[in-house]
């Protein structure tokens, strides 16, 4: 039957129900048990359960239905002799997709299936549209993302992914809270965006008549709190970057940022490893499969300097510091539009093409060039290299961390260099944040900072293909 015909037919059923004095959308229904608990405990006596009708098998004077709540599916049995002729006629106006509340006792069928024998029932919500493909699994990717509610109804494995996501985030918070960190909230709208190399979204505040930016990172505000004496802080929340959409990028995403006074990037390596271990344990994901290779997250975690990583692929590390030589390398390795992009971007493309595909086992890539790390502290023995790492697992960046730059004079000079990069056309370079400099001038203790991409971590631990598979409502281009 065509979708339009189904819609019209069900509207007519609503009219019939109302004529019989039945409200198709009542206020509430008191449940006493879940479907899962019924299946586990086989309770004695009357129970009340509710859920969406997933199947109907009407045999004339009786019917078997399957209903589904948020915990499980259970079979129910409605018999005309028990509920009465009038009520059975009302039941016959129900459709797959409707919500129903039932009261009755549990019994086992001849085949041994746990079933609820209905004594009373109530329509809780009349659906006007049919479930997709008779609910036997929604396969169309585009529909799954655009109409996530249908995806959740049709695909129980998708529900499990998002339950695991919730458990993982809860485990992260629990671990940080137990180790002395406090969760804070910093502005989502900022007058000066900072803390990452990214292009921000711009909005306008009418009352103040000023442009504001959706945050690209909470970093600079969290470090202001370190200045203020909060020695261990974290924020777990949404961040926004006006960039392309891919299987690893969504403009709105979830990030964890953690800052610890009197720590450095070595401490952040320890912390990131512990956070990922706790997260993996919470959802039984100690081992994952990547391209038929098993990765043991509780096995060895390697360290590799960025210098050695480039040397291993035949590139002189000193060439990385020359914009001219970077362009030569870009031409050699066929980087598109290399003449129109900043040195930082050329570096990123070279790294992604030559080094990232080799980083399957958990690996800390350490000691990054200063010109790529405007907020990181330089190494004592080499001012051009910073105490920074990126963590890679299964060829994906999961974390970025460094010993935080707390010298206000050095930070001012770095911001000035970033402004020059913006003037040259790099719209992802840092803005100059004078208020942040002023905060550093009041004194910030040595500190380590860590950022973990939560969506990418969930992709890894739940073995999904795309960031759209771990975000309930990913950004999609409107159909109209």
C-alpha cells in the first residue's frame, strides 16, 4: 500500500476510535515492569507493560502481538473471550507502529515462549506512518541518518552503539572525578575564538550588536581557570568548527579537554592512556579489529618522535621548517593546490599521506615543531620543538596534548606570528587574544593539557565506519 494511502487509512481509524470514545493519545500509563525484566524473571501475578507494536498476527478470535519497549521485545496474547467483543473490535483498529499498554499475567506457550495474556489494554499513541521495510531493518544509509528515530526502531545494534557511547562518557567523567578533577563549563559563544587551528562559525548578538563565534575549543578559558587556582579541571562538551564533512569530521562534535597544574606532556600521556583504558573497560572493548588486525588497547603503547617519523619515510626533518622545501615535497608527493595553502597545511597533508597510515598500534607522536604548536611550551634543549604529542590508534588521531606555554611574553610573540599568518590568508590561524595574555601575566603554573575527540574514540571502540554512526543527529544538507 502506498504511504499516502496508509496515512489516510490510519486517520480514518483515529476518527473511528474517537467515535467510540477512545482517546488515541492519552496522557499516561502506569507500567510496573519492563519487557526485559519479564523475560528474565517470569513474574507471577498481574503486570503492566507498554511498548510499540512490532508485529500483529490476528487469527480471528485471538491475536499474538510483539511489543517492544526500550529494554526488549515480548509477545502478548489478546483473546476476544477475555477482553470482550467490543474491546476486541477496538484492538482491530490498531496497527504496527502504535504504542499500547497492557495488563495481564505471564504464561508460556506450547513452544516455550514467554507471553503476556492480556486482560486489559489501552492505546497510548496511534501512528500515522508505517515503519520502514516492515521494520525488519532500515538499510538505506541516508534515511538512517536523516530519520534516526526510524533507525533506532529498526536496528537494535544501533541502539547498542549509543548505549555504549553513554556508558563510555559516564566512565570518563567517573574516572576524572575520582582522580581529583572537577568538571566546569566555559562559554560556547566567544568574542575571540581560540585554542585550535580551525575556522569558526560566526553569529551576532543583537542586544550588544557584536559578532560572536561558536567555540572551536574550550582551551583558553580552561587555562584561565588554572591561573585562577583550579589545579585540575576538565570540560566534556560540544565544539564547533566550520569545516568540511567527512567520515571523520562533523562541524558539531564532542571533545574532552583536561588541564592539570604542575604537570607536563609526559603526565598527559599517562592520563590519556588511563582514560582510554577506563573507557574501553566500561564497554568491553579491550581489543579491537582494524583491517583484519587485532589491536590490544592494553598492550604496548609506542612513542615516536615526529623527526624520526619523517626520517623513516625518507624526508629530512629540517626540510619541514622551510616553506620553500615543503612546497618541493608537496610537488613530489602530489599534494593538491599546495601553492595556495599555508606551510602548516602542507605539513598536515604530508603527515596524513606518509606517516598516518603506518600508525596502527597505539602510538604517541611526540615533539612537534613550534610553528605548528602556538600554545605549547618549547623543549628546554631546542626552542624550535615543543613538548607536544598526538595519539594515534588504528591510523586515526584520537588525542592532542602538550606542556602548556605559560610565558606571557613568548605567547604574545606566538600570537603575533599567528596574526601574520592570518594576514597571509590562513583563516585557521589563531586570533590574538589580549585578555588571555593578561591572564598569563598574572602567573600560570606549569601545566599539562589534553584534548580527546570523543566521537572518534567511540568510532574506534564500537568499530563503526563513520562519525555519523556515533552522533545521533549528524549534520546533513537539507533535502529542500
